[in-house]
C-alpha cells in the first residue's frame, strides 16, 4: 500500500494567495520529499526534509514535518499561475537492498490568474 | 547532460504482445526505479534496483520483469501485455538514499 496520502486531493486558489497541502504517512521514515508534476510531464524534486528536521524553506516553499503525528505540510506563498501542477509527497525508508521511495496520490493545485 | 531518458515515449500494444521499456541515466546513480501512474492512484512502485545486477519488487510487480545489467540502464519488460497495464510509466534514479530522485519524461502505454 502507498505510504503517503496527500490532502486535499484538489485545491483551487487565486494568484497571490497561499496554498497549503498536507501529507500523512503510516510508518517511520528516513526523509520526506515533495515533488511537482506539470501535466503530462515527469516529476520534479522540490524539497527534502530529514526525519530529524522540523521545518525547511526554499524560496516560496515552506515544509514542516511532525514525526510524532506522521505528517508534513507544504506551503507555497504568493502563488502564481505557473504553480498550477500536481504535488506529491514521497517517503523513503530502509536502506541498502531494502530501500524504497514511495509516493502518495497527490494534490492537484490550480492557481487562477 | 541528458539526465533520465525513457524510450519509447508512446506505444500501443495488442493484448498478449510483449515489449521492453528502456530507462537510461547518465548521472552515475546507484538507485533506479520504475513506477506506473494511473488516474486517482498516484505513482505506484513496480520494481527497483539498488545497484548494477540487483533488482527488487515494489508494490505492484505482477506482470512485469526488470533487469539492470549495466549501471546506467534499467529495463522494464512486459511479457504478455494486458489492458490493465495501460498506464503512464515513469523511470527515476537517485545517487544514494537520502537524496532526491530524478525522473524521466514518461512512457504512455496503451494495451488494446
């Protein structure tokens, strides 16, 4: 079964507003990553947060991680129409031959101009 | 620097036919993965490899085989295609654990 589950499934906002997406996972992890997918394209890595970190920033992105609740959130500030895409969280666990990188079902973000 | 390249980009197969999807990366990455993406299901891991000559099963391995004879290539085979294998297939690679994955552009496969 998939490890991460994003919430909401779809989000529609106006340009300039902030967008928040959440991810919950089931078992302990090494790291949690967020990826973006534009329609019909491959996924692009946005940010990685390690299990011993609580918050990380990258430009207009802010990611938080709460390992006690097994959840993460991705905040995109001052959204732009170009931010329209699907956003996925991915968790990795294990190591060596047991290593796996698994993805959730994604949140479809629409930013209206 | 091409990154991760998938071949072919599109393919239509008849039920029962076989085919091989090729993934090539030029970043000297150890880890490579094959995922399928279906509407409403997100990405599901089919098979993965943690190094040359190794393969392991993911979440949905049935009906697929893989090989990693060379470090830079990861092949996904469908021996007898079924309509349920209609999907978009993505290959990805990463240098080690704890690092980001790089994705190919995808292969859109239709089985009729």
